[in-house]
């Protein structure tokens, strides 16, 4: 079937559609989420200079004892917000990549908001 999409190509199309609408800067970086079966990670990226300003990963929390759940993702959101605030970044754009705004991805955004970051 010529018109059918593979799982990977569909994900790439969704990711490009989201990225076409947002671009981070030094004052308001892009919070890019990566979700895997083992963990969840977030990066604050300045697209103008092409640099990662700060990042957070699930295994950084409590010596790697946190589980890959919604609660763990919420803690990752809090951690990235603390790191951004330490870098004097108070606002960011949320890049969900090709993932739905649901579950662990949503928990990251809520955790960052709760810790004081404006999204």
C-alpha cells in the first residue's frame, strides 16, 4: 500500500508539525520531552544558538530510585524548573514532540508549572 505510513514516519510527521510552530530563545527556551520505556528526560534548548541550557533525567532524582511513572515524571518537571530558575530562566515553551499531552508528558509540564516555571 503506497499511501500507508509506518509507525516511525508517522511519528516524524507529528514531531515536525509540532516543531514548526515553536522555537526557543535564550530568554524563553524550548522544553523538549523524550519518553522511553526506562525513563523520561527533558532539555531546555535555545534554538537561536543551538545549545542545551539545562537538562533533567529521571535517574537524577533520589539516586535513581524513582520509578518511571506519572509521579516520577512530575518530579522530573520540578527538577527541570529548579535548574531553569537557577539559570535565571522564568518562562519556557513546551515541546511535547510526537507524544500526546497525556500521562507522563502532561505530568512533566504540571511539575514544571508547580515549581514556578511559566509554560
